[in-house]
């Protein structure tokens, strides 16, 4: 199946370069239209029916997100492009949406295109966009939910329902309050960075914990924590003092 693509990018050189990369190096891709501003982007998307939209986050006429707010019931996948790693990138990661940093790497572009080709589930996509837009609408940019891409599909989880994130090789297991466990094919470091502003802390090479779910600290056996679900979590000696200080601040 040929993927129909729209590019919304205000820099002519970047727009033309991305178009060339897509049509020359990505299998079965056709760029059906381009736009250079928010208003042009909205107009193009009302005329065409793309499968995938490459959307620059920072346009001269506004934010790429402004395009999405004006499209009712979008049926296309979005891959964001940006030259800047700002708070918006964190919001995008929470939503498990794709983004590419400029200058765009060819292999990363090809991977993003193939993921979009294989995913294309409009109901899930709308939930991802809703999660993203709710995050961006908050004054302090605090996120309430996180989208986790599991082998079974996308799971939208309230952050406060996460008790523990546990490293499992190159995967991360999420242990929830309801005792369910979800496995995601990303390193624990990714979630240490994402959840650091939400009272989560890495206390061991293998564990990031929700500080609000700590039930008890036990000094024996080198020190460990008992969580609200009665799981025992080891503490790295170098993290002990930092943990105690963090618990005092709660």
C-alpha cells in the first residue's frame, strides 16, 4: 500500500529535503501536498486525506499543535519534526507519538514511516492526540496520563496508578495499583526522565518508584522499601540519603 503523505514545514529547504528523502528512500510513499503555515496546513488537510502528516512543531505562524486543534476527528498519523528539545517533546513522549529531531536522520525517518504504516489505528491515535493536547493545555504542562506501547497495543494509564517501573533488560515493566503488569520495549532510563517531575525516583539500577506509594523503609539487609502493594524494592547505597530527603519533602 502506498502511504499518502502531507508535509507541514515553514522552511523551504527542510520541506524539499524531507520530500526528497521520503520519495527516494522510503518504500511506497507519495507526498501528495505540502504547506508552510498553520492556515495552509489546515486548508491542505481539509482538501486531502493523507495517511501520515509530518508536522513541524514550531512554524513561523504558530505551533504545529495549532493545526491539530482545528482538525475535527483526524484520521491520519502524525510524525512531529523539530530542531528543539523543549517541553513539547516530553508531552509527545508521554503520548507515545513519534517525533524526529532535525537534521532528520534517514534511518530514523524510515523507521518512523514503517511504524506509521503498521500502526494506523485511528481510534488509538485520537486518544494519543487527546493525551498530548490535554498535556499542552495545562499551564504547568503536568501530564495526568501516559500512553504505553505494549505488545498488545496502546495502554493509557493514569500516572498516579503506577507503583513501580522495573528494568527488564532493554524492556521496562510497569507494576500498577491494580496489580496488573505492563511491559514496554523501552529502557528504564526513558521513564526515569519522563516521570522525574511526578514524584518518581530511581532508587536502584533496576527500579524507579512512585514515592507516594512507599509504605515503609526497612534498615536491615542493606536497606529496602516496602511499597503499597507489598513489593520489596532494594535501595542502592548511594541513593539512600537522596531518598530520605525526597520522602521528607512529600
